[in-house]
C-alpha cells in the first residue's frame, strides 16, 4: 500500500505546473486574437480594406465597360 501512495504523490508533483502553463498559452492565444481583430478593425476603419478589394477586383468598373471586362465577367 505504501508504495502505491508514494507513486501517486510523485505523479502529482510532476504535473503541478501544467494548468498554469495551459492558462498562459490560452491567454497568449486570446491576446493574439484580440490584436489581430484590432488590426483588421483599424485597417477597415480608414477604408484601406475597401480600396484593396476594389483594386484587386479584376472586374472593376473603374475604366468603364470594355471587352476585357465582359470576357472576365462571362468567364467568371
């Protein structure tokens, strides 16, 4: 009996900091997520994301309707 009790205590000592490490990792991941959301919010607030989307759109109407635009939309 005595041997099994000592083994159980040793296992508990080996895992005593595990939950602290897990909480630290979850906190770090949550803070990274908040920072990423703040970055996206800041980029969207100034209109930067809208401009990037409009510039990247291959079928933008900025140059008027051309044959290339019609082909691009038809093939899309």
